[in-house]
C-alpha cells in the first residue's frame, strides 16, 4: 500500500513538473519577448538635430549599428531625403 502511495506521489510530482515546463515556460518566454519589442517615440526635430545624432541618442538596444538605426528611422518615417526641418515630427523606434 505504501509503495502505491509512493508511486502515485512520484507520478503527481512528475506531472506537476511537466505541467510547469509545458505551460509556464512559454509564458515566461512570451513575457521576455514582449519586453524586447520596440516602442515608438514621437520626436520633434530641434535645432542641431540630424538623423545620425537622433539615431545615436535613441539606439539603446545595442543590437543595431547607428547606421542601421538611421535606416530604421528613414524607413519608419517614409523619408526620401536625410535633411530634417526644425519642428518636423519623427517616429523613433526604440527599446526600453
């Protein structure tokens, strides 16, 4: 009888561990992935700003080169030239 209780207890422990592995681990990964998603920041161009200086300032995820960040800003804002106007509003993708 005690052997059966022991075997059942082991089975419950194993199934509980398996449940956590299968059900909770994906949630943890989704939470980590969500925190790595870009956030969009609205920026009004100030005197002295350039796409390069803005890309340098907001490139805080360290997975992109400044050049790639410049390309991302150009793409996100559908810019056809790199000259900015004071007061121009840009959308800047950034990671928190």
